[in-house]
C-alpha cells in the first residue's frame, strides 16, 4: 500500500498538479502539512492524495466518489501496480479526515504564487486589484445541513434545499480566487465582505458594486492600508458643484461618519472608524447601442487625479463585470458548484474550497497559455481549458517525462488557439428559455 500511495501521489502531481509545478511544489505541500500538524499512517489515501483527488472531483463533469476512485485504480493499473478495491469507503473517510483549514490555506497560497509570475507592467497603475461579489449554492437536503444552512423561509419544511451564501474575492488580472467566506443565506453579503477586508494587503485596490459603496466599507478598506473603488450607494446624494474639482464629473469631498452603528459591528469596532473620510467621486457614462445612456458614480479613496486620472478609474470599473460576475458564474456554473452533494456542513465547506482550488488550477493553466495569445486573458475560455485539461490528464499521469512535456506544451497551444470571439457590448438578459416540466411544486415532504 505505501508503494501504491507514492505512485499515485506522483501521478497526481504530474497530471492535475502540472500547472502548479512551480507554484505549489511537493516540498511546499509537505511543509503545509507539518504546519497544520497533520500526521497520517501509511495508507493509499494520504492527505496529499486526498487533496488532489478532491480537485480532480471538482474538475470532472461526473463528481461522484465512484468516478474518482475508478480513475485512481485505472492509473495504478497503468503503472503496473495491483489496484486497490474500487469501494469508495476509504476515499470518503479520507475526505472526512482532511482538515478544512488546509484547503483554505492553499487558496491564497496558490494565488499569491501565481501573481508573482505575472509581469508587473500588466498591473493596473502598478497596483493589485481585488474584485468581490457573492452568490448562493444549494446542497443535499439532510438534517445536518438544514440545521446550519437552513432553506429559504418561504418554503415549507422538507420541501426546500439548504442554502449557503458564498462571497469571493478574485484577482482582477489572473481571475484566480484570492479568498472566500461561507455563511448561511440569512447572512448579508455586505457583512461577509467586511470580514474579508482583513485579507487585503497594503497597497491593494478593492472593487465592488453598489451594495458596498458606503462610508463603513471605504473606512474598513482604508484601515488595511488599501484603497477602494466602489459604485456609490444610491441613497447618497451627489452634487458635483461642491468640493475640490478635478475635472468634469470628478471632484473630491469629505464624508462624515454615520451616527448609527451597523448591527454586525461592536462598539469598539465602530469607534475605531475615523470620524471623516476624504473621498473622490467620478461620474461614469455607460453607452450601449439602441439604449439610452446611463450614468453611474464611482467613489474611491484614490485621491491623486494625476496618478489615477478619471479615464483610468472608468477603465478599471469597466472590467468589474467580467472580473466578478463572469468569474463567479464560471466558478458556480461551469464547475457545477451550484448544487453540492455533501450531507454534512463540514463536507459542504470542503467541497466549496476544493472547487475554488480547482478553479485556480484552471486559471494557472490559462495564465501559462496567455503569452501565446499576447496576454489577451479575457479571450481565453475557462470551459475550453477545462475540457482540454480533462482529455489529457490520464496521459500526463501515465506517460514518460519527455512525452509529458510535449503533451503539456501541446495543451497550452490548444488553449491559446481556441480563443473566445470578440463580442463588444454584448448584452444577455437573465432570462430562461427552456420551459420547466408541468409538474406541481412540492408542498409537503414525501
């Protein structure tokens, strides 16, 4: 069994781990296990094998445990080793044993290392930008899940599915997940995002939509020595005749701290926020063929109009949709994370973290292919990268080193040679074309 475990570990590093050869080498993963205090006996499903197995599971169209175990037994057979039983019990127990904290640590670890491979000239005004947004996911309807992540209050007991809310910070440049937060649906996205602000590094720029454009959000971001670029909350009045003008539709004003303390903050946290905040408001014009022009206002703590001109801020906010909404859709829909099969809250969270890690594997692969497409990252297809990667995994795991490198180079070339078409000003309303089956809704449990 120890020999099988070692062979399988090397096969997984050579296949699923191939985009992370320099980002997450085997030695670094061993260090993380030691730091987490993880010890294990000699068995097939060691913590490292289990991590890679969960990533394989998240990348696969068939996410069943049986499919993952059959993949492992096939690869071991190809290596000339007698395969273990195809029973999923051992792999299931290994997933239960794996600490959630290890999966969480791997997300910022891989993203930070990936960003170090990106040319500094590609950063926006020399700054790293974090884009955040939230969504919800369904999970198996078990008593344990319902207790922690209850179903929607409008549904009858036993007729709905447990719901969890997920807020994710993405790297604007690479599209990789930087950090995330998981909570019941009753928890606000605003509260969850404020918990994630502590993950911002000094000199980062955080970008969000209208829900976050408030005094408290900008103040909390500034406490981390970072800057915010947010769409201004609709409840705040704007008068460009006042304040220090930088140009048409661009001025600098002083905001005052709200008198009411947010319910999620204690007295000390609210008192730590400064009484005033100097911000810059910039009007952004949105034009689309066949539609009337729209104007939105973005608010930022980037006050230097020469270093950060309005044109650069408008250009930056124009990337928000693709960097947040589209990436979140890829994570949830393309990787099939919208409905999880785990029956316990612990495993639900592990499945979500493993999907984020699998997403980062694809983003690392796409970043390596981007020079072949002149760094036009937005034209690389994540679904295409996943399909190409899935087709070649078995060969990467079982072939010789020389052939493996040739196959990997071919993989990057395939990803770069299958770009998305240019679709400027594309507009797709959120409507459903497919009609549902004419069955009545469940009103009581079976």
